[in-house]
C-alpha cells in the first residue's frame, strides 16, 4: 500500500483566515483508494452544510465548503475532479485536458463517504473507492488534494497541497504532486 500524509495550505490572501488546519492521508492499494481529510480549528466561522438524509450527485458543490481531489493519469492530459460536500453530496467530472471537455463521470453512480462533525474538527473519509471504473491498476496516478472553505460571512478560501498559479486554480497539472 502506498500511503502518504498531507497538509493543505491556503492560497495567499489579504483577508485573515480563521485559525484552521487541513490534514489527512491518501493511499492506493491495487486500485482501491482511501482518502481522509480532517479540518481542525475554530469551525464556528466556517459554513458547513448539515448532513443530508439523502446524499446525492449534485453540481457546483465547490460554491460552498467542499473537499476535492483530482486524479490524473501520468503522462496523459486526462484527469478527474471529485467533489465531496460535508452534507454527503458528491460529484465526479472527467476532463480531456486542462479545463477542457468537462463531463459528468457516469462510471460512478454512488460515492459513499463518511463525515464526522465535532465542535473543533470535521473528518471526511473515503474507504475502498474502486478506481477500476476509470483507470487500470497499472496506470500511475498524479493527485492534487484540495478544499474550498466558505466562511459564514461569504468569504471563500482555497486550500491545496501547493499553489502553482498566480490565482487559485486546482486544475493546474503541475500541482498534481502526489504520485500513487
């Protein structure tokens, strides 16, 4: 198993952010993916959607607090964007190249993950997601791990392993720095 820990950094901003930290781990065993995020700190300022009794595929989850990751096939322009809402909603998009050919990835019809919301932390965990629906076991993957945090006052911060552009842009392939 190839497990790696991570810590996300906010995109440099002029607005001070609440005292927050986002860390986690990612692992790939054969073609099963495990990913865990934990948001620590003063969550009172963060807008976190309440858990839904009927989680479903939804569009534009990135407009609110949303945990995301991007999977790219090494030496290929193709990649996928995975969006996970603390409410339990989700979506997966496929791209042919940098922000090109965006389509909902229909290989996934459900995307179960768990969310634990505490007063000083929020944990989101994906366990044993079968990537065989989109990539083969032999294909090396490049991953970007990201989060959009929306504050109660409407301000938005963008968190990633690294920020390679002059603006927050999670789609930049040179920021897919985890190799699995």
